[in-house]
C-alpha cells in the first residue's frame, strides 16, 4: 500500500475514533444503538448565519489545530482526537477544532425552523430548548478540559475556562 493511502486511512480511522471516544455530551451524541445521533456539517455551514463568530474563530488556534500537528502526529489517534472535529456524513474530514467540536453536530439544529433570527429573539427559551433537543451544546469547562489537559500534551498551557472561553470566537449575549 502507498504511504499516502496509509496516512489517509489512518486519519479517517482516527477521526471516526474521535467521534466515538471524544464525545462532548454522550447523550447528545448517541442514540439508543450507540451511533452518533446527529451528523456534523462543518464550520462553513455555521458561517452562513454566524459570520462574526466564524471570522473571529479563524484567527484562533482552534481553526488551525490540525495544521499544527506534524505528519507523524497526524497518524496518531491520541493526537488528532483533539485536533479535528470529526467527519461529515459524507466522510469529509473536518480539520481543526470547528464549531461543532464544542457545540455538537449541527445537522439537526442548524435548521431555519430552529435557528431563525426572526423567531429566536421573540421566544429565546423555546428556540434554545428546541436547539438543545436537536443536539446544540453549550460547552462547559469539563468539555474543554477533555482536550486541554497536561497528560500527553507537549505544548500544554494552563487552562482557565472563564478567561479562555471568550478567546474561541466572538460571543453572543446568550453564550
């Protein structure tokens, strides 16, 4: 087998392992058959409505997390599990720590029926509940420290959730 095929195959296997092992919320990610309950769509889909968040995220280490790995590290599941988001239903690798790595797979909650900028302000609690039911997560310190931990991380920096959460992307009032 060619080296490129082995690297590609390893990355795909590791991405699938990351989806299974590094769930932000087990209940939100799994159905009764232990399969992902929702599909990933990728940050470019989120950008459609969340331009400020997307643009500011592009300037962060999360956006380029995968690129920071060496070719050797990209072959290691223990490295890429924190440096990718996962794969879409069409097996497209979502490189870097994209929106859905923190907010959960977005295929179902990205629906205009839920994420309507016209409807949400009029009844935020109802639409927030609908989004959460459809898989939207509001990350906690525990979610972040699944990756931001010293063990196995040669580039670890102390992690202060309250200080760092505003560095991920521009924040809305309800985040």
